[in-house]
C-alpha cells in the first residue's frame, strides 16, 4: 500500500479560521426560494411561511452567511417589488432565468428568515439596470433607524428595528455578456466606486465586495480585476471570485483534482490585487469573497431555462443530484478555501436549497441531505482556531488537465483554547487506497477523539428522499495513535476527518 506523509506543526500558521468561509447563497432561481426555504402550505411552515425542517438542516449544515437575492437575478431586480402587502406586489418577468417572479418573498421576509435560521445576510445590489440611488434607498430601508422615507416605510411594513446588514455585494458578474446591464471593466469600476463611496456616507463600517471576473476562463479575467480595483481600490474591502467545477467529459481524475484549479484561481486574483496595491503604494490589502463556488453539471437538461412564451414560477432548474465523487470534490474545495484563509475572507456555496444544493425538498413534502452536505457540515463545525500549513509528501497520479497531482490533499486547524487539532483529508486517487502517516510530534502526545471517512464502493451513489443516510461519514476503524504519530487508511475517492486532542 502507498503511504502519504503529512507533517503538522502549530507554529506554522496561515491565518484564522474565518466563519464567513462557511457561507451559502439563496437566489430567486428555480425552487431555491419557493418550495425551498418558503412553502406556506408545508406542515412545518412557520407563521412567515418558511419551512422549519429546512431551517433545521441549515443550522446543521453550519451556514454562517447567506448571499441574496442573486446571482444573475439581481441585475434586473427592483427591490421595492418585494416589500409591503404581499397581495399588492407586482409580478415581474425574470429575464435572467426566463421565469415569472411573484415577489412573495422579498427583503423583509428574507431578513426575518435569516434571523430565524441564525445566519448573517449578505445583500447583493442591482448595479446592472440600476445604480447609486437605488443602492442608497435599499441601504436606508435596511439600516437607518427611522425618521426618513425608506426607514419609516420599513417600520410601517412591520420591522421597527433596522436590519443592520453589514455585508453588501456591489452587483454580480457584470463582465458576463449574459448579465443584464453588462459593462466594461472601466464602466463597472467607476460605478462600484461611486456606489461604495455613497454607501459609506451612510455607514462607514460596511463591508463592500466589488465584482471580480465571472470566472478564470473569461477573456476578461485578470485585466477586469486590475481595472476595477484601479478605480475602486480605496472604496471596497473585497473582490469576488466565482468558480464552478463539472465532470463534462468523464475525466474523473481531473475532476477529483479540481482544487488545483481553485488554488491557481485564488493565486491569480491575489496577485492582481497586490499589483494594484503596489502601483498605488497602498497599505490596505484587498482580499477575496469567493461568493459563488460548487460542483455544477451546467450542460445537463435540468440546467436549461424555459424558452418562448413559457415564463413559469419556480420551475425545476439546476437540480443536480450529487454523487459521492461530487462530495469529495466539494471537500477538496473546502480544503482549498481554508488553505487560502490569509486571502479568502468570505465564501458562499452556491446554492443552499434545491438549486445545485446540499439540501433538497419536495413541495409540501420531505427534505433531505445530498452527499455534499456532509463535508461542508463537518468542516463548518470542526474547523476552529488557526489554519495550519500541512507539509504533504504523497504519491502522485497523472491527470489530463493538471498534470501530476498528489493522491492526498489536506489542511489542518488547531484551536489553542481547546487543544484540539483537526485534519481534513481527501484521497483524490480514482483507484488507490492510501495509508496516511501524520506527524504531530510538535504537539506532544495526542489522543484520537474521532476519525471518520465518507466513501462508497460506488462513487456514483446519490442520496434520495427515501435514502439519504446509507452513505455518509462513518468511523474509520483503521485510525491509530502512537505518541505524536497518527496513521489511517483512506480509500480512493474519499473525504476523511481526524480529530485529535491532547
């Protein structure tokens, strides 16, 4: 059996574990909102029509922030449509997804849901078809105590206290020609800077996210970030990164190594941001909000929007059913995000319910966990303290897209307060089991608190409403501790977690 050697020392710290890394995303897309989080006729629905069974799963998932209301949807959204008496709200065409938006759920409903679910909202602004004034109006509605037009309107709509939203995204993917209000980098950079400057006149403590390029494969990537930050560097805190991964051509080995691409993407964005910093002779550093990431089978039929005269409300869209291999990739992407915690200060798994999501629902019926639920939930609940550098000496295998990659990838966290160290590991080899040999001597004698592995002999296994528990994290009986050394066997295409204490 091949062996991968991991060396971990708490002196070599990358940065803190950031709770905002474990964010998610709710867009008015498909069944994410309607029959996803909101289903008034459901047996578990609360007084606001929100599914309590879904809220419980969101809490178990460990989501910290939720980005809303888009996504592509936001670039044509009029936020005023979603406030006030529900029966008086207009129905609108959603050009992003060729659907009808009834506006049954809007700003106030979503923020009430956040309070109930115990998550922090990350609001996205329409800088596609709208601009500075509309952004200020929404900020006033959400955050000003009272005594002005929009703050008093919020109070009249039942929210006496301000919502105090801190995280704001200045538009979405505006370098994409599919986006309503698509702009050049210079146009967007100027608009982002002016919007941010005006918003800080209301509240200088806001955290503001500028749009990065829609993906590393975009012809605009790199130059877009440089131009936008040249315009808006002093006014924003973070720049967004978006990346989706899919096994388009059956290349399993490359798919399992998707985190190699994420690492490179993050390095490219930070290099560009730092180049602008150097050119401006600035002391402030711009970091990353990776506010859209996931596995997405974008070319499947379920990802194709309606056409023609068909403008349905909440159709089935983007409802991918995730395999064990998909869960391992999601785990590896979480490893990448944690490993880059010095520069990735927030992230959002896209999306939360039904739409390329870890949680699925039946309208009026059951809710269940997809395979991807498990690595996210474990990472969110167990990563604590500081992220540590992990020295990896692993066998390698060849991939078509990324060349030779290590069979094993890993990251570790260490919490000084509890004394616990957690090691998150993927075996991304398609066919080789690997023995882990983890050197933790710098921690002294350690004890094994728990060891789990997510794996199936059939890596294509998917969860259903009838069975979402046959495959999940299970105790790894091979894990052993000997002084400052830990060993364990991890099967191919697997996600494992080792919890260690003093």
